[in-house]
C-alpha cells in the first residue's frame, strides 16, 4: 500500500507570520496536533506541533509572559528541519520513519509542494483494517518450519474447509528455524480447522484448547 491511498489530502496549514495563538486555536477547533507551515504555492517551510507549543510556553502562572508568548509568530518556535515523505512511498517504510525518529506525522510532498499529511493515527488505523479485526472473524496462529512454501501449504488446508482468509501476518519465532503464520479467518468456528492443522503435524499456538492452557 502506498501513502497516497491513506494520507490526509485536505491538510490544514498556516503561515509562519501568524500567531502561536492562532496555531493553538486551530489545533483545538479541528482536533489536530500538527500543522504544516507553508508559504506561496504550498511550499513547506516548517511544522508546528502541540508539543512544540507546550515545550516553549511559559508557566501558566506567568500570565503576562504567556500572553506575550501567544502573540509571537509561529516562526519563532516552529521546526524548520522537517522529515517528509512522497505520495508513492510505501506506508510500512514511512511507518518505520515515524518510529525511528519518534515523530507523530510526516508532511507529504510532491514537486516540493505539500499535498498531504501522514500521521501515526493514519498508520495505526490502516494496520487495524489490514488485519481484518473490524469484521467478525477468528484468529489462528500456526508455527511452521522457516522454509519456502509453508504459507501455501497451510492456506491449502484452510481452502479445503472453504474458509475465507481476511488477512495473513508472518511473524518471527523465538527459534530462527521456525516462523509463525497469523491468520484472520471469516468464521467463528475453527475447531475443525485446528484438527486438520494438527493432523498435518502443525503446532497451533492459538487458539489453545482450554484444557491445555496454563
């Protein structure tokens, strides 16, 4: 999946010479925490976040200083070294960028112009949709040898039961010679599927039989 498919294209922006008070009010009214700062032709010049304002703001007990602070221009506290993305970047790659840099959003640029905004909420919502948990389904975890073709073999067992697969995740196991396949399947009764998997010699990690749970 590419960023263009999930980014917010209707981005609220402000100018660098507008006040910090304006930025705070805009965040509150629109329930957002990040505002890209642009100049003519939507050229990105910086970004201001709720955290930037809190970190730079005087104490709430220093009312006079706080009022002066709120009337200062956004340019006085905005970040100008901004990490950005492109609409054709892969979502998972930019998700890693968000995590590695401990930031909450990425302005998306095309031809140096701001065309969208990708937030950590966008990424998390997309992950939830991809796993299929929004719809009635069951989760099955199967431990398999770490070799080619295992996904196809296990999927074939599900196919025999005419079970539709909503999503599949491949996770590393503690043993490097194994991996874990996590299926989300569109059925609430998985007892026969589990029996089929065990009959073929696979270790089912979830769901566990109640009597075997510790």
